[in-house]
């Protein structure tokens, strides 16, 4: 069931993003100006470097004694001394200028990178909003209610499951999420959904940082809301996690955890997940995947546990393996050596697959080890979080 929002509500949401659109345009303009300045600075540095080499060469000549010392007159010595002093002063000025320009160039490059990253984030979020709001004069979603998480949205009157907007903090860019307001009283914020291979989950660090995919008004689709967003939400207070999975016989199951938190980027988005709670229904219990799983080797649980692991992508290897789990398994995740759980792995139709079906011969499917075992792919998976104090 979804809520309806008329054009006025849609305009409100787009208005909230308008200032960020302007910021994005300004950032683009700034980035172009920085690129031009950086190029000009590099040219100037090149000329200055050439001048320094020439001056040093001249200084070396001046330091060499004349072939016939007795032939040097007092006037020649005075002139050479003046030339030497002038060239030395010029060399010092140019050297100082080069150092100053080097610092400016480094600062420009840092600012340019930050601007590009912000533009990338804004573009992704604007595209998500456009895809949701494109078309009719009245739309079923998203709702105009904005909150810190879906529990906050529920308190504000967003009682139907559907797409709403979260704003991590005042002034930040709102972004769409799917809220489950039905399961066990609602208040669940979806942070991940993986239902098919239409969207490639083998993506870069920046892509996982900012989020990717499109949130579906019916709760499906493929998306990762972004490690920055997950960190911002889960660092504010303690959250519960629920993982829902489906196999190719359409059996469903879930697992809950009483603590779920993702650290900041300088911790490599380290995962903290503890307090496994099995499903209330025995036939829906899937086991404690994040604890690790014994696939048949004595050290499997130690090597496949996920609590305390850092996030890895193909271009940022933070796992405990001597090789690269994210590269081999084809998706970003909190790998150990490598995993009992990988909800960003590849989906194989009908579940079963072989090493010859994979790119590198490794078990790279979307798995929940205690439930699927090896060489069996889940059909769908999702992750949703809710404050531990809910419904307070």
C-alpha cells in the first residue's frame, strides 16, 4: 500500500533539492575554473623550473675561476660579483615562488576532487528523484514527509509502506529510501535490495560510498543507499538489522541482529554487527551468517566472520585475505578471508552453479552461508534497519 502525493508535494521535494542543484552547477563552474588554474599553474611551474636550471648553470660558471687570474681587473671582479648577487637573489625568489605555487596546486587539486565527488553524489540523488517523480500530475510516491529514518517518518504520519525522503542532518541533500511500515510495527529503513543482475553490484569505492541504484515504490529493485548514509544513520543511535532472503523454491527466511553500525570512511566503513536473533518461525530461520560458517574446514568460522571487518571494493582492498576478495567475488562487502555472507554477489538463475560458470573460479554468488551453503545463489535479498528503542 502506498501514499499519494499531489503536484504541490512533488514541488516541495524538488524545491528542497533546487538549492543543491544550484550548488552542483556552481561546483561544476568552480571545478572548471580550478582545472584552468591548475593548468596555468603547471605551465608557470614548468617555466620557473627551466629558469632555475639556467640560473644555476650561470652560477656554476661564475663560481669557476678565470683561466688567467692575473688578467682579471677590479672592474671585472666587481661586475661579476654584482651579477652573482643578482642571480642568487633571483634564484631565491623563483625557488620561493615555486614552493608557494606547489602548495597552491596541491590545494587546488584537493578542492577539485572534493567538488567532483559532491557533484557525483548530487547527480545520483537527483537522478533517483527524477526517476521516481517523472510522469503524472499525481504520483503514488514519493511522499513529501521527510525524516531522519523511517521510524521518524512513521511518527510524522508516514504510516504506509513506500518511498520517503531521508535527510541525515540539516542542510544535507535529501535522498529517497523505501520504508517498511508494516513488518512488526514498521519503522524499517531499507539500506539494500538485490533482486536481479540488471544492476551490476561490482562497483567502485566511490559508488558504494555515495550509493547507487533506484529505490522502487513497491519495495523491490536493486540499490545500495551508500556507506556514508548508513554510517550517518547508524552512528546517531543503536539500530537493529533484519536481513530477508529468498531461494529459488521461493522459500523465505530472515535473521535479526540487535546491534548494527557502520563506522566512518576513515575506519574503512568498519562493520559492527552482533546480537543474532533467529526468526520466530522455525521454518524461516537462516542462521547467523555474520558470525561465520563452517563450510567444511577447521578455520572457516574464523576466516568468514564479518563483525569488525572493513568494507572492500575492487579498487580498495581492505580484507584479511592475501588476495582481493572483492575482485574475486565481484562486489563490495565486509570481507574477511573471504565471507559466509555476501549479499552483493552475483545472482545465478535457479540457484545452483559451478566454478566454471564464474569469472575467476571462486564462489562469487549472493549467499547466506548457513542457509545456502556453497555453490548456491540466493534469488533475492534485502537489509533493513530500525532504532533499537522503537517504538519509543
